[in-house]
C-alpha cells in the first residue's frame, strides 16, 4: 500500500494465538514461536517490507544487506511488542523492568493539575506510559483511530485484562475533538500520535531523516491551541523484559503548529536512530 489505511497489522485471531501461547506455554516459548510468524512476513509480505527497506536504506543510510536484515529485526521486535502489550495488561506485567527518563514532568502535570498533551509516535511500545502513570492518580486518554481500537479491543479485554488508560477513538466525524477538549478542560492527560494520517486529511510537511514527509495537521493544531504543557513521549524495548520510557521537558504556552512539528520531528529522528528496529510505519511514509 502506498499510504496508511487506518488499520495496523495484526488481527484478533493472531492476538488470540499469542495470548494462548503466552498463558499456557510462557513468554519464552511465545517469543520463540514468533520467529516462524516473522519468517512468513519477511518472505511473503513485500507490500510492507519494501517500505521498511526504504526506511533503512534511504532514511538511515544502511547498506543493502544490513537493510534486509533490518526488515526481519523490525518484524520480530514488532511481534514482541504486541506480546508485551498483552502481558503488561495482565498479571505478567511484573516480569518487566521499566526504566524511565523524564516522568517527573508527567507527575508534575498531574500534581499541579495543569493537564497536558503528550505527543508520541508509532515506535516501540508507547502503551508502557499508561502502565507507568497508573500510580500517579491522573487520568490518561489515548487518541487512536477507531479501526485500531475496535479491531482487537474485545480479544484483549477477554484475555489480557483492562488498559490503564481511556481511549478517545477518531471516527469519521469530529467527536474526538470535543472529547479531547473536555479531557483537557478537566486537567487530564491526552496522548496523541503525531506520525500517521489518512488520505484526504490536512497535513504539515517536515524533513524526517533527510527526506520530506507529511505529518497529520490535527495533533499539532490541537496541541498548539491549548495553553497546557506539551511533551513528547516514547517507550522502547531494550531487552526481552526491559523497557525505557522517555518524556521530554514540557513546552509551555501557545505556539504555531509548524514550530511544534519541527521540535517533534527532531526528537523523533533522534529516537529512531537510537532504536532503529522499532519504527513501525509499514507504508510509504515519505510519499509527498
């Protein structure tokens, strides 16, 4: 596909298999079985692999062989992250060692009752932020496309427990804008992804990894409109059971969406260079 369709890879049946293995055979076996799944995508899913290859080859400047190996690594880490998300929502979450850098900024937003906007991306495992913040006492809202939300919600609730955050679904109408406004007026935290859009949406252009790319206008326009702290957050897998969470120092006051995008792209570029196998946008991201 040449642009993102609004749905992420994976389906309810695939999640069910991983949940079954994880609960009955353990995390180690599930990670091992994942190699067979990854091999299938690596060999037969060229429609997405070609864009991962371009990311490594043109975006990061890797050689041909290293870029091909990168495709396999990306699929494998992506599969691990899916497994980890389910485990973190169940009694298995105690297995994970979550280190954090900058969570004092989020704690300050909660304790000072300022609310805040946390802009993330489809990298690593951003949901660990909800796990870290569950003890802060604040309400966390994650904005995501309705297709993503509904696709796996039932299976995760049946087998993996409940998420530690609220979901604000993006539908064809603009109801999500009112829900975001309500959450911010209630001094809650709102997490928005700033790296995906669907065809027909208004966009902003920014230089990402040396190439011009389009980013969704909405998240940055909303963040620019509200006079609340704004920060960029990411969670990256560092080992089988280890994660590193990052939150940048908040930006305060109102500013133009274009300026906020510039700061976001700089931070995103730094993070994907540090964790190259955890960039999970499997489509023609640089299509302009």
